[in-house]
């Protein structure tokens, strides 16, 4: 769990980043989760864009975070910011 100050700093660092993974029509498939896991291994802080399933993004975000052992920094619009130390 991230404290508020750490979240604020991670949001600042994530601001210029482009989404590395996009969640489309099929949702959080095992392949999408594998891509997110790989991106977190390479970068530690990433953005994930929801192109579809926008109404379920809170639930999907938690599923993705649990599956990748990452922390949700924030969900801004349809973009999820994830961090894994």
C-alpha cells in the first residue's frame, strides 16, 4: 500500500508517460496481464489505457493489480497508473 506522498510523487513521474498497454474489447486477458507484468518488470511505473470496459475499470484495475503484484497509483479518466517496486 502506498502512502499519499508516494502516490503524489508517482503521479508526477507518470504524467509524461504514454500508456504501454491497452485494454480492449476482450478485457484483462491473460495475454494483456502478461504484457502488463513484463512492462512493470522493465519500467516499474506504467500507464494502462482502457479503450473498452470503461464502466468496469475499477474492478478490472484491481484484478490487474492483484495479478501483477502491483499497486494502483491512480485512475485518471480511462488510464490506470500502476507501480511495482
